[in-house]
C-alpha cells in the first residue's frame, strides 16, 4: 500500500478539496471545478490556510512543499491522480474521465508527479492565495 493510497476520513467534510493556493495551475483547477460543479458539492481549502495546514499534516502532506492535492469523498481522502479523477467523476461534463481510475495508480501517478514537480515553473506561482468571487466565497474554508 502506497503512502498516497486512499485513507479513511470519516470526520472530514465530504467534498472538501485541499489545494495549493499559491499555485497558478491549482487555482485554475479550482476555478474549473467551480464552473462545472453546479450542484455545489465541492468546497475548497487552501493548504496555506490554518485549516489547510492542519488537514495536510493530519494526512501526511508537507504543507510547505505539497506533493499532492486531496479530496474527501464518501468518508475517504484521495490523493494525487485519485483525487483529480474522483472530482472529475462527479462533474457531469467530465464524469466519463472517472473511468481512468481503472488504470493502475502506478501508471497514473507518475504523470501527476511530473506535473506537480514542475507546476511552478510551467504555470507560475503567486504570493497570495486566489480570492474567490463573492458568489463563491461560501465554498472556501480557512
């Protein structure tokens, strides 16, 4: 079992996405989910916030050098490609992509890791976390 295998998380809020708030790519991911999640199932927690740091540490993510995002779904927390595919499987327009979870994690996660390791160089980094629009502010936690 990998350190990044899904773990039980029965006490965490369902639909919570932990993300790197200063990563431009990660912030685009959040905007993408906000746009497609018309049912408003997902909420967002930047790893740089006090609550985000606490959640990251609880599940073995270094909050100062995060290697993964995470999502809580149905009482489990998912990491790396499992996290992204879990979210995509719940959005109507991208639900078919959830079938990619059938591919072994050992094939999916190296692609995820390549992007994650180079995300700041490829997409940039900001000094502050993204600011949600007023209509989405209630979906962000601290």
